[in-house]
């Protein structure tokens, strides 16, 4: 559907045209008309499907109409829209979208996050803003200091709610919600819907319209997925081998730890490859520099931890490489979703050593698909390591078709949008939530 058919104002349509956008994605097509009516919304869609525009455009439409009706603001602007995001990168990305889509409107937006001095953020707040995009920690800090009041919020957006759960932010989110006016429109977006997120949604949404664009945790069809079985000590050699190939134009490499990310970058640089790391121990300037260089193709390889990578949106990213398999299977979907965005193709490689076989088995069980094994590479798993690993996963057969709301009829899940929780499970002592905070 063309954006011009969604009832958006000419000035918003002009901004979208300047961004090269003409047709709405399924989540946008389903969300925008509903949000225009003022109804709360619960949206579940894979990463890269256009969730930001799905909530930003109707908010800008409503704020812009009121600005036109009342004329220029008299006195200091008050926060009328609050958007919560789990990471700095995602918050910055969301704010950039508000600026781009609303460039022809008389509105001001601001992004605030931790890890940098609060003084410039405080000065901007004191000048007044209409739209505030924030990470929970910094928002609460400035609220406690008296710099932010949420009494006038009309639109509240909780984005990437499942990642906030993983990062231990749900308590902070509940506290922030307690300061919001009861009369508001709430938009709740998440890539997956574990039971804890369902419960949270039930406490902050009022008779929401629910949208499930795809079965949660399903993988994008346009992404080619391959597993490389390799000894842990040979992972870096295999990575260099693959990156030296002509097929990898750009690569986002996932490391489980910050130390591991730095170690990978040093090894790649020693091999003559351009690479930078992005994780929570890096300063905000260093993170933005690394991300900017990667987006501008000055750096071919970006090595990241999961939390830092959540807000990375790079056009035409050719490869995602999982140096370490994730301990939470749903994270696999988020990782590979960095490529294959906006309907484009992409490739995902996953390295799997012997001790990671249980993680691979959990991933395949979640996505209901057996991933192909690439055996033709110079660093195959040794016989000793292979013998010490659990049996190779068998084919998985879906237990039933998903209904339109994402439920599995045989599981008794008639629309929760999830086949299993993203949290820790008994029997998996290594799987645990990330500590609270940004990476």
C-alpha cells in the first residue's frame, strides 16, 4: 500500500518521499490506520520490518495537526510523546527517524541516554521538546533530579520490550509507567512475546489492537543460513578465511562478550582487515564512530555484542557472522535480522564448536528448521571434538500451523505470539539474563 493511501499529511508524505519511501510495510499498513483512531496497539513483528515508522508516523500526524491548529508554542514546550528504547543505538536511531519524518513540521524531538554527560541533554530539555526518546536508566535519573515531568504525555511507546526484559529493565519500565497520565495512547512493540512481556503488556495497555505480522521467532525467508562446525581454537582462522573471500562485502560479527569482541578485532586487524568493535565498555563517541564508519562503508567489519547491536540498522548489510552462538535461542533471530532487511537478501553464518551443540539444537527447535552444515572449509571440526559433542540435531517438524495471531493450536497457545519464553530454563545453567543496564 502506498503511504498516500494512509491519510498522512502532505508534509509528512513529502518527508517520506525525500527519504525514498513510497510503499508501507505490512506492520506499517496494519498499525498506522489503527493508531490514527487513538486505540492502543500491541505489535509483534520481526526486526527490520519497519516498526519505527509504524508508530512514529501516526504520532507525528497527530502532533502536527495540533501544532497547525494552535500555532507556534507559547512558553516552554512540554513532553507530549515518550518513547522508551533499551539501548543508546536504538534510541538514537528512533530519534533520527522522528527528525527525518517530521522535518517539515514545527516539532522538536530529543534523545537522552546514559554513558555521556547529562548537561547538554538537560539544556535541551529546559528549552522544551515535544518528543522524548530515552533509555530507562537516564530517564529515571533526570526524573529524580527534577528535570523531567511526564504529566503531559499523550503518546507512550515501548519499543523492543523483549530486549528490556533480557536486560533486566522491566522494573524501571514499570516505575516510569507509574508516572504517566492514565489518559494516554500506548504503543507496545516487541520482536517476540514471551509470557513475561504478555503480562507487562496487559498492565499498561487498554483494550489493545494486536498485530502479529509473522509467527514470533520465525526467520526471514530471504536470509541464507549456514552452520560451520569448527573447533573453538580455529574459529578466528575460519573467520579470517571467510572475510578474505570476495563474497563478503560487509559483515556484522557477533561475540558473546566485550573482551571477545576486542580480541576478534585485534586478530582481524593483524590479518590486514578493517574492523572495529562496538560494546558497552566503549565510550559513546567511540561507539558512534564505529557505527558511523560501518554505515558509511569506511569499515568493512563491525564486531558487536548483542545488546550494543540491537539498534544497528545498516542498509545492504551482506553478512551476519555468529562467532559465538547465543545462549538464548530467540537472540539468533534478532542477530540474523540485521541482514535481509526491508525485503533484501542476506547471508548468515554461524560457527558451532562442540560445546555449542546444545545451543544449536535449541535454535533449530525454536525456528523449526534444520540448518544446513557447510563441510567444505579448511578448518573442519576434529574427530575428538566431534565425539565429545552431543548428537547432531535431527529434523524438526512443526507441531501445528500458526494461526493469524501467531499461536500454535497444539500447544494451547492461542495467540500469545510465542512458543516458549525467552527466559532461563531448567537444565540450562549457562543461560541467564544479562545484567541490568546497557551491555
